[in-house]
C-alpha cells in the first residue's frame, strides 16, 4: 500500500522542528529503501540527516533532486550551501545565486533596472555594489569591494546598510558610499555584495586577501580606553547568542549560564551581547567576572572599538565575529556540529580570517565539549 505522503509530512515536519532528527529519519528512510520515491520524501530525509552530519549522503540526494527538478531554485540553493560547506566555491557560488528565487525571498530581492556586472573590466563606467543580507555577511564580503574596483576599473558606488555606513567609509576604496534606501547616483551596472564571489570567481586560495580591511574610529578609542582602563587583563569580549529571528538561531545560540565553565578569576569578560539575551548578564555564572557593556553600545563603531581594545572575542556564530575578523582581531568561535557553510568542515582555522579559531561541537548538541576545549585554551591565554 502506498503511504499517504501528506500524513507522513505532517508527522515528520514537527519532529524536525523539535530537533528529533533521528525519529524523523526513522519514519522517512524505510519509505525510500528502494532508492526511489516521491521527491517530497527525499527533501524530508535531507532535512533530517543534514543536521546530523551526514553531509556526503545529503550532497548525493541534493544532486539527485537538482537533476530531477532543475527549476526548483530552493533545491539549488540548498545544494549551494552544501557545496560551499565543502569548499567547492566555483559551482557553489553559481548555485548560491539562486538565493532570491525561493518563495520566501523573492519579495526582498532588489529589483535593479541595469545589467549585473559580469566581472569584466569596464573603465569609464560606474558600478553599483549593494549589500543585501545580515550584518555579518556585509562585514565578511566588504573585503571584495576594493578587489571589484581594481578588477573593473570602474567608478564604484557602495550602497550599504546605515548601521555599517561609517565603517565602510574608512579604507574600502569605494568612490562613494551611500546608505541603503537613498537614491544612488547614476550607474551602468550593479552587483549584489554576495554575488561578487560568483562574478569574480572567488577561490579558497584567494582568501583572506589583505587584512585587516576595516578599522575602528580613532575618535571613539579615547572614550572606550578610559571606560575600560583599570580592568584586569586579559579582557575577553563575549557574545553568547545570535539574532533570535535567524532561521538557525536555536542551533547556534547559547545562554550565558552555559558558559559557566569559562569563568576564571584571572579573566575579565566584557559582555557585548545585544538583543534580549543581554538581560542574562544580571545573573552571572559562579566565579565569572563580567562587565556588561551592552547598554553602552550604540552602534557598530562602539563594538569595533571595544574589539580593538579587548584581547580576544569569544562568540557564537554572529555578526561581531565577522566584524572582529575584518578588524584583524583574535576570535574564538563556538560552532554547532554542522555549522553555517562559511566555516567549512573539520577545520580549526578559517581561510576568511587569520587569527580566528573554530571550536566545533564534537557531536550534535555537545556544547559541553566546546566549553571544555575553550576553558583549556583560556587557561593558557590567562597564563
């Protein structure tokens, strides 16, 4: 008897949402044991096994899905993230271009009535580069603005979110930097910030490029040096939670209480946590010396200066990681078992940022293992 696909999907999706991935896999896998079956079941199987770390099998299924339904742009985007996770940049960037072909993203695509830059030189022309996604994405791919200027030979206008505007105005080499939402000067071609890797053929061997490529505002340094003067070093900036609305936030964020194993009498932590999780700083783990700066941070300029003064940032996968990396500051990143594509697989370093170390869950959900590794390294730093 053929299974009722709708019933199966209604059973499996709540299990996946609740993190009961093995249970979801157990329901779906027998229905595909013959090697064939409805595509919706293959999609469900991928959703159940990828977070468990079955990346090779995930890749094989995603390749099959794309071959079967090449017009399914969500399937192509999902394959892109797996390709990029493997470091397969050439094809990965091409498939990643389908990010605005999905039902939930078509509404936010920037509709530009000019052709997209194809990576070729075009002296005498004007190129508009516009950011598009989260703050971390913007900080990460800002590095490519001066590369695009050199490659194109064009006049480069960078349109960027207002929160990153002043940082972008220092050192990136754009001829003009404007805030998103303002009317740009006339331009001939455009390119999304995160399409630059595709049009310029970014390879792993091209990374990291010149670093640092962002800098802290000297006018802010005096204020924050005075604020932090007298605090015992090392000073370790701390971020334990990402943006709550992020689609993967439950997988990447922690509570401050989970960082209790890091508490040491000879380390001063600086909370630069923003958002609802910042309130957790009123209830400190035993033995943790933490100065909460969250309410005093008004913008990324403040964050950049604090990161410049601090000896280290310890953070979950969040925008301050990319800001610190762009500033050339030391960062220790706490990563889930299957991380975002940009952190690749298995490595303890990252080609994106020299001086950044990756502390990965040894198994799915094992933040205790991450804390043990961090605590040992923190002891060495304090010594």
